[in-house]
């Protein structure tokens, strides 16, 4: 078992995401590329009302409930599994410059829970930062705390829709948006991040879904690929419901 440092999670969670639309509930099948519209939105059931809201899981139990590589794509490769204690000291952008989000950020950073995460490569030969990937993280908390986590994430995005961040080169702007996803788990949001300014950033949208199934937070991102993010999140939520809560 190895506990991962914040660096990798910060890079992957910075690739988080943006203003997608909702559509009819779908079967969970993946759409093409990173299309912003025209695809059917995947769905997954929650467990509120049937599961013990105080139940929590170990890191090992969460690790066993992560997606199998074939859920990401035929021949996909699963990278190393990391187990450890979840905290929110990294990821999702540089919020420190946004005074309006200070209270929400502070409460988020005090939240803890057992955690398991893994990155998948749909193309097993791909190794570059710009190559397709799926990142999945599961975090266990009591259901009420997991719900509060999502509430705070929404507050943070709404309070800090645009944040100016100093870099070594020149200041850049992070643009944050959040949208509810009513058909995923017990509650879910699609987060979008766009970074503009400097020579490195073109304003491309990066997507991340944060949802809960009971007291398990499911965090999934696939960079600029909105459809892959949504479909992978739906499959991850279904697996959590079945493997951890015994949902049919």
C-alpha cells in the first residue's frame, strides 16, 4: 500500500471541468470525444433511504470498488493503486486568491476520509500528459458529511467563478463553473475549469464529476473529454452502489 502525495492529484484535479449540458438519461455508454452537446447523459442510481447513512469503508474496500480497466476501454491500462487519507489541500485550481470562498475552502480542507484512487489509460501505450486518461477517486465519509462536501464545492465554484493566479511567467485566470447532474448517484455536480492567459493556456475546458453514493464520494475526471468523464462517472457510481452497498 502506498499513500500518494498531493502532486499527482493536483495535476489531475486541475484538469477539471466545465459547463456541460444535461440530456435524457442514458445507458452509461460513452459518447464520442469531448462533445459539449448531442450526447445522452449517463445515469446511475443512489442509495439514500436504503443504506445506513453512518456506514464508512476502509481504503482497501474502496480500492476493490474502483473501476476495472475494461470499463474505461478495451485494452485500457490501470496504473498504480493509491490508498491513503483524503484531504482537500490540493486540486481543483488555486482557490487561495478568492477571498469570497475562504470559509468554504477552510471547511473543505478540514474534511477527512479513507481514500483510494487510480488513473487509467484507454491507450495502454500512451504516457504523455496530453494523452487520454481517466482519473477516479473514492472517499468514504458518513453520508451527511459527504453531502456537505458537495454543498461546499458548489458554494466555492459559485463564489469564485473567476480567480486571478500569479505564476512565474504572467498572471493567469481560472474560470470555474458548476452544474448539477440530477441523474447520477444521490447527488452530483459537473465542474468545469478553463485557464486563460500566458503562453500555456488556451482556455480549453477540463471536466470533473463529483458525486456521492450514500457516504462514498466518487470523483472522476478525464481532462478535456466531457463524454468520457460523464460515462466513467456513471459506471463508477454504479459499481460503488453494487459492490459497497449491495444495490441491484
